[in-house]
C-alpha cells in the first residue's frame, strides 16, 4: 500500500538510547505518484505531543478532531524515510484548507 501527501499514519518509532520502538503518528510529506509508489517508501515528519522541548519549526496542529489525534500535538520537522510496509495504519488525511473535504 502507498500513502498520499498529508496522510497521517501510525508508525513504529525507534528509540536511539534503547532497543525498542513505540507507535507514534507521522505526517506523510512526499507525493504518492512522484515518489511513494515508485520506490515503496514515504518521506515523513514526526508528530509529537511533547510540551517541554519545542523545536524552532514545530507547527501546532489546530484541529485535533480532523487530524484524528487524541492529544494536543505538533508536527516536528524531524524528517525520515520509511518503507511503506512498516506503516501500521492510516489515521486520516489532514486538511489544510479549513474544510473537512480531504
């Protein structure tokens, strides 16, 4: 399966200080036709609910209901490429035009 730009997906995030993972949401940034379906990977940004260590470019997600997220969250521009086979689920497609028609 491939994913579209602005899909919010659930992925396993590795920890750098231990050998474990935790399921977290991420925002797909790459285009399906131009990149994702061609190589079977997607470029993503992490989504975090952390409040204590903001990065300069963190972007708060205003509409949690539309995004399908349970807690106040921000898009953090820690970018990574992930094999689409490792995506656990699609949460939903984010709307950036103020509508719910995504």
